[in-house]
């Protein structure tokens, strides 16, 4: 992906030349430190099949641009759903107000890349509308015939194709075409008046074909049903301090929330993170290495370039327990005297970019899960997390477990419900005593929220054993 793609640009389709857009941007950025025009055209659709019928089918198409002028710690931003020279001029006049009284030297533009982490598939084009509805009907029927206790099935498909163009002050127009799909299945079972649910999902940056083969969607149904049946046998979780073993993959969402956000550059530049000013310090147990990598082909959180035009990369954040780096967009990198890491992300053209995670995880170690469990006298095995809440300033978190089991005398025993993990990210990392050899990423379902913006992300980790975590549940 070099300067101009041979495909027709969004600008040109709206009768605006890239040269004219660059001139407007250049005038707005005189005396500023940085800025860009971010242009976007997106199409998305979603289907929800619930309780034996198609409950909703939605289609959405959007296009627009945002123009940003950065002066020191101030940023002016104006956006519009109208892509025209007149709209660009109005946006430039408004955004340029941010540089009043400022005299800066324009930052060097992002390096170029020829990498391409995903194809140009259009998930909305294939399969056809009727085939997508038919697939959801088939999923519903398959789940119901698997077990007589199944009383409700909800299946959903979502896909989008997002085309972005970024006009830089150096005259380049960078282009990226981003497909994204997701399949989700939720199964509810009932027996003797008790109902429990389980869910499973998968997706990534490709067309639907990868995830809707019979083998793949049946796998999702089987997993959702298995989890629901486990929860049907669950007992109330006891509360108290205990050792906790986390399963691999999606449980990396705890790392993402409790630690990852605290390692984003803007929080650290402002001194509001629990990790601010701690580069070079030990913040985790030996063996703990945390990374963010937006450069993995096809992953949900991956991007060829971020939303400022910087190629994504692999950034080591914590190495063998020592804090070594943060994730940066261009503004936080410049103000902190370092290099952008390709983590400048935005929800849409109507939002300014900020430092955000892509695919965040912890590297594998040498232990295995069976050893972790057998070495635990009394504890909790958390196979899957649900939602959670985190306070960035101190890293304190509360996470709900959607599938968890008691560990008694080194063996997994009863499944439990109502289990929550309570603690703080910086402290939890120091409590890691065993790191598994079974690293994997989540199946492609993550969405991250920050400052009112949501973006797709990936999380991953190996199995982990942590000592002395507070488990919320039922008092005993």
C-alpha cells in the first residue's frame, strides 16, 4: 500500500481531487504540529435469529470525513457526513482554531508499508441475504435437536466493509479496505424450572466463508450448549481469598482491561494511570511478558495501518515483569518524546483518534494447566469471563465468570455460578506464580470501549495461576 491506490478514491468519487484536499489541509496545518483528513465509507449489516424467528435484519451505510489540527496538547476536530470541497474548507476553518497562539514544527509523517493483513472481501456481498437467514435457521434447528433441554436459541451474524483514506500533510493519500465479520450463538437450557445459558462466537477480518462452514458453526453450537449444561449443574460460588487458575484465550480480557488500558500513552502522559512514570520498574512477576500486536494477519484487532496512517506493529509493554513501554498514537508519542506504535484508533470519521489496543496478550511460559490445578489445595478455575469494570487510575477491577469450577485438593470439582474476581491490575500481575504453555487468542469477539468509542480488539493469554485473589460469591 503506497501513496495512491489504483482503485477509485472516496474523494474522487465525491468530485474532490486529492491534490485539492491536501492544499486545504496544508493551509489548516500551518503553524500546527500535526493533523490529517480521515475519510471513511462503510457498509454494515446484521441479522438476529431469536426464539425460532428472524427478529431483526439491519443494514447501514455511512460516509464522511474528519479533519484534525493538533497544536501541542490541544486538538481541533471537525467532521461532516458531506464530502465536498466546501465542507472540507468549513472543517479546516473550525479545526484550525486550535492552533491560535501556537507556533509548531510539523511532525514527520508516518513511514510507509507494503504490508496487507487482510483481503478486500466484502462480507455484505456473499453469501446472499436469503442464504444468511437460512444459515441462522439451520443453526437454530441444529441446536434444538441436540438436547431436549434446549428451550431457546439466539444466533446472530454481523459483517461490515469499511474503506478509509487518510490525507497526510506530506501529500500522501493512504488507503485501507477493512472487512470484519462475527458469528454468535447463545443457547438456553431448562430443567425443573431452572434456566441457564451459554454462548460462543468467532470472527475476524475476512469474508463470512471462513466461519460459516458446517464444521465451524456446529462447533459454536456445541460449545454454547456445553457451557449452558455446565451452568445448569452449578452451585453458588463461595466467597473469600483463594488461588485462581485462569484458562487460556478469551480470559486475556482481564489483562486487556486491568492492565492494557493503563499502558495506553494518553493516560501515562497525563499521569492518571497506575503505571505512569514507572518505565524500567518491576510491575509484574518474573516471566510475565505483555505485548500489543496489530500486525497479525486476519485477527479481529489487526489493522494494516492505524487511523492516523501509521503501520501497526508488535509492541512489548512488559518484559519479564519489567515495564518497558506504552502504546502511542502520534500525539502522545510526540509529547512523550518517543515513536508512534501504530495504536492511533477511532470508532469512525466522527471521532478523534486516541491510543487504543489492537491484539493484546501475554506470552506463554513452561507450565501446564494440569500442574496449576494439581498444585492448588483450594481455589477457583475460571474457564471463561463475561463482562467487567476497571478504574484506570488504580487498576481496580471486578470481573464476572461465566464458566467456573471449584478446585479442591488439586482437583476440579463442582461448577459454580455467581463468581467474580476482585482486585487490581498492577497487584494481580505480581501474584502470577505459574504461566502456561498453551497460549491462544480469543476466537474473535472482542469490542473495547474507551471515552465513548468502541473498536474491535483481540485478547490472548496462556493459562495462569494467581495466588490470593479475592473471589466474590456467596458468603460461607
